[in-house]
């Protein structure tokens, strides 16, 4: 389920780096490759190079690329008219396509712009797009998660499916978040529940966090605080204090209104599953 280059293949690209580049060098080269105007296959190849590098810490991302279970789309400017509707349609196709399937799957949207000057600019663009995406979504909020963005049990819902979102961009302070173009990764919450049921979640999360610490030289402070605040705090990758509130207004949650899944509720989310939304640790 991809556009451009199929995961596991490698398109010939002017952006292809020497094999001895470390991850930061690779990302620096890719950032200079003018991918905003490159063919979709070249954009997909750049992301595959990033994730496939031996230093890239996220084992889940490596798995979906290796197994070909990633859907990668390349869209126009994040702030462009019509982008939320196209993203909504693509995410719907993705959710229907993986229904009933086991294993890890990710939907990745890379945008040709705007390339942010800093983390604050990317965060504004991310939440502006999420707001417009939510405004365009007529489906009820996903069951089993909170719809209040300030709730520790919150998860973003699109088309009735709950996702943990990982924002990547070239101005990120964390190396593992430093993609050559603005990128959003939508990871279905349900698959983290499956990992926990299989007894693999904690071990994978611990390994990823150790790898990220080895790469960065320190533990991601936002991940260290996870479980005490909304997961939306982690979406952009920008560090925040405990008083930060997500710039997202959730409305019209359909069947979720008035039950535990409505604003301020936990949506049936149990304490046992509090940490199932992000093993990435980056």
C-alpha cells in the first residue's frame, strides 16, 4: 500500500549518500537534495534511507518498511486548500485496507512544504492541519480513547480510527525526528494494544529508547513524561512544560458525546493500556 517506491526497493537518486555516512550526515545530505520538487519515488526513497539507516532507533518503523506494510503518500503544502480532504480520504483507504490484518502498519504523509524554520513553526503547521482534518471529518470519535486533547488518554481520531501521530521535519532537535521534508506518521492505536497482549510492547519500547539515547546522547524528555500528560504533547517532537495545552479544538464527536469517550472522558481506556500509544521513544 504505497505510492512511489515500494518499501524494500531503492530508486536511483541523486540524494543517495555514501554508505559510511552516520545518520546525521545522511539527513544533512537529504535536506540539501531539493526534494520538495523531486518525483514521489525519490521522496519515498529518501525516507526509506532515513529509516533504514542502522542508527535510526525506531524498530517499528524499520519493521513496516522491511515488511512492506507502510502506506506512503506525498502531498502538497501542509497549509494548502484541499489537503485535509485528500488526507482524510487516503487515511480512510488505509484503515479499510488493514482491517483484520495482524502486524504493524503505518500511514505516512510527506508534504512538499512549507519547510519550517524551527520546531515552533512546524508545530503550528501540524496542529493547524490536524484541526482542519478534524473539521472535515464527519465520523464519530474512535472508541476506547479520549477526545479531550488535554486528557492523558487522548488519541487523535480520523474516520473513526485512533492514531498516535509522529511529526518529522528538518528543523527537529531530536535526530530521529529530522526528516528531509515535513512528514506525519499515523500509527493506529489498536496495534499497540496487540503488542501489549503479545507481551512485546515493553521490551520493544525499552530497546527503542536505549537506541534513541545512544543516538542523541540523552533521553527524550517528552517520552519520559509520557503517561502523565496528553500524548498530543509528543506529536510535534517539540519539548513542552507541564502547563502546555494542545492547540486543538475537538467538536462533534458523534456517538462519543455524552459517554466516557466524549470530551474529558477516557473512552473506556483502561489504566492497563496507559502506555500503549507510543513505543517509539523518539
